[in-house]
């Protein structure tokens, strides 16, 4: 992830395939861990609570990232 972002920003020749490759890498690097966290939560709960567990982990990740962004904006 630390490589894909600078490649996207510093694309001086403006080739579309470089943008597509770096954004594809970012998509895999962000979606993969989120999917694994949800999958782990689904393994821990009974079948009846699977939807709630997946939604709760997604909500928790979203709120956690949002609170970090608010803390950063507050400090700077």
C-alpha cells in the first residue's frame, strides 16, 4: 500500500495503465484485510448471528477510521 499510493501520485507520464494498476493494487490491499476480519467474525458466531457479526465488524471499522480522521483534524 505504501508503494501503490506514491506510484499513483507521482505518475509523471500520465499513463492510464499505471493509474489502473496502482488503484487495482490499492483495492486489493484494502478489501483483503476487511474481508478477512469479517470472515473471522463469521467463524466466531452462531449461524443465526452471521449477518449481524459481518455488519458489526464493518460498522466498527468504519467508525474507527472516522474517529481517527476526526482526531487528526482536531489536532492539526
